């Protein structure tokens, strides 16, 4: 079954339809990226509505839906709703109020329901990756690893965080990525204690940790990886913190499998960091799902009560220790959850790499 058919099968009644508007979910369902479009899903048939700018490309690339060009969307939708006898349309909870109101006005006699229903069906689909989807994520990760291998020789004292971040992006895009998964984080020295610091003019200095968090996009599918490397000689304390993060990460990797609660998955890493005395220095969740978005379900976090890991999910495992004003370490791999454990999709070295400095 295609993703569109799977969504259609979740509609409770024959007279129900789903209207998917967010860029990300439209692409997820049809494989086609565009800034404007509407996917109408009914139990019998699906439609992709878009305007003149995209219609030709849509007809070539949209899978599983009939493409129609529209100038005004509501009249076209209303006609399709009447044709299929629809009385209720589910839309995403993320839809801006302005657009929701316009739909309610433009579709007289049709109940437009935002949130819960459609959001739940889409997130349950997106939680479990198909073989093809996993393949794309692996391709994105391969580009990420290419970037890592090629950036190492370009990290040396005097080069700024910004230069390193741009070089990394250039390497990954030139190698064939559709784009970058997010604004890369490259932080060095005392900036490395900022989990989501922005690369700036600070130059790398001997004795710095350099933390790089980055990823690529292939056909809309993301990858996510973090490595912290040392430049020149680093202190015993830096090495100890690095080793603690590594042990925490390995413990979580060991623990993850289908059926484990997301809170337990988080705790596997967190307990090791706490036992080493750094409990207060790890203020974010241990991991998150990755797919059409860089952060999606499930979350490995102390606040993910009730969530259970499912076979087929792709999640990151990224504990860190951040000592404010001093330095920080984060190590992040991406894994595929199976019944018996997890397959690590990340192959880059994790032992402390000490670059010349
Ligand atoms: Zn990351
Ligand atoms: Zn991440």
C-alpha cells in the first residue's frame, strides 16, 4: 500500500476526507516537493491540486494521486467533495487560523476538523519508516559522513567556526545533497558548551574541543550526526568528559529496541552522566526521531511518558555534557529500531579524534 492508501484506510467513514496542506506531509504522501499544493484524500481516490507554477512537474512526479491545476482552491475542493459525497474534511492542526477560516467559509456544508484525527494518523505513519524511506535516510547519512571525512583536514588553529561550517556545507551539497538538514552547528572552545550555538567568528585554538552537528537531505529525508573532536592537546578533564559522554551514548545504543519506553531509552544515557557527577550538565533529551523533518516523533526524553519505541523508527542518540563558559561534548548517531535492538546508521569514528594543533 502506498502512503496515500494507508492514510485513506484510516478515514473513519466513507463520507470523510483528509486535506493535507503542510509542505512536509504533502511531500511525504506524494513524493513531490512544492511550496503550494493541496492533497485531498478520499477512500476511493486522491487528488493533488496545485497552481500553474507546479502543475507540469507535479504531473511528472506525484505518485498515487490525480493532479489538477487550480486557480482558486476552494471551488475546486467543493466540487470534489460533492462528487465524492464528503461531509467532513480533516485538516492538520498546524494549519494557520486564517487558512482554516477560509476553508470553512469556502466549503459550505462540509465540517472542517483540525488537529487530532489527521495529525494522529500522519504521525503514526511517519513513525515507522518503509524500506525505501530508510534507504533515503542512509543516502543522506552517507553524504554527511563524506562531509565529516573531508572536513577533518580543514579544522586547524586560526580557522573560524563560520569557515568550517561553510566548508562542511559546501562539501555535502557538492557531493549531491538536495540541501542541508538544518543550519549547521560548529562551536569551538568555550562556545562548545552551547548545545545549539551558532558558528561565529571565533577561531579554533589549540586545546579546543570542536563540536559539529550537521546533516544532509536526500529527496526530503534527513540525516543528523554530531561529532566532537579535539584540536591539539586537551586536558585530562576534557578527556574524562568525552569518555563519559561516549559511555552514556554506548549504553543507550545497547538499550534501544522495540518495546522499550522512550523514558527508559533516555535514562540509559542519563544515568551514566549523572553517576559521573554531570547530571546537571545534560539538559536536553537523549534523542529524537528523524525523517521528513529533522526533529519528529518519537522523542527519547524524560518527558516522553507513555511513548514506546516501535520497530522501524529512526532515532538519534545524542547525549552531551556542557560545562558553561568552559567546554562541551556531544556525540550523536542515528539508529534504526528493530525487534531485537537497533541498527546504527552512523559509521564515523567515535573514539576521541585529536587533530594537530
Ligand atoms: Zn544533530
Ligand atoms: Zn539531533
